[in-house]
């Protein structure tokens, strides 16, 4: 049965549903169970899940109409280097974005020449490597805060101890390092990136709060 020349249902529909289920499970484990408990950026949950879903269906449809696979990976590369104007994305967040797109492309373009064991092994290794990097090898999570700092006299190298103490009093975190950005001598302000290890902080509520203010 066809409607406007399009078949109502195709035999490949079940293959699509199977691939989509695998892709969704892998994405859920990667983003919801590995990424979010550490970084707690709710806005990025929306971005990662929607990006993955869009890329998955885009690749499936492009592949179904026999377009060049190079064109599909060209789109993949474009999305992979996408930057948002409203917010600077950290390297780690961009890596997770790249991972979500990669998972979508791998699962969408898996052909009948790829065995189910190979597909599951690939997805499993992505999850295993990500989990190992986050929870085993890189157990200490260094977060970052961006701020405009008005006491520019403390940004001198000889006043570094006083700077850390002042930041601790203001932010309530034990600073591990500070990067100094743009300095405005007219306003006597400087842009600072304050880094701190969450496991060194003396209270649990800070690390449990959503890190939408630029935590890395």
C-alpha cells in the first residue's frame, strides 16, 4: 500500500527501531549515567539527547536514499565543530558532544556487513573508556568558575597567596589555581578563571548544585 507513491511501511522499519533502541540505550548510559552525575549541566542534557537523535535519523534517511556516505560524514564533521555564540563550551563538553554524534553515526550507518557483536563491542568500548576516564583514571574533578575581579592588586605573582585567600572568603572554595584573562585598567577589573577540586570542598551542597555557571 502506497500513499503519494510512498510505501506505508517498509521492511527496514524493524531494523530502524532496533538500531534506534541500541542508540538510545548507549546514549542514556553515556550522558545520563556517566556525564550528568559529575558535571550536572541540565541544559546540556537537552543538547546531547536532541543532537544524537537528529544525527541518527539524518544519517539513517541519507543512507536509505543511497546518498554518498561521505556527505553524511561531512555533516557529521560540521556538527562536530559547531560552537554556540551564547556560551563558551569547554573542551570536555565538546568532547561529549562529539561522542554523542559519533554514537549516532555508528549506530545509524551500521550495515548488514557489520555483525551485531561488532556493533555492541564498539558501543560498549565507548562507554567503558568514558567511564574509566571519568571515574578511575581522572577521579578528581576540577571545576571552574568565571568572574570579574576588582582587586587587581592581588593578581600580581607576589600576592598570589592573598589572592587565593580572598577568593576563598568570597566564593567559599579552596582554589587550586587561577588563570588571569583580560585586564581592564580603566575599570580596575580583571577576568579570572578560578579552578578548584570538588572533593576538597568542605560542604556537600556546593558540588551537588547544578553547574550551569561554567563548571568544567
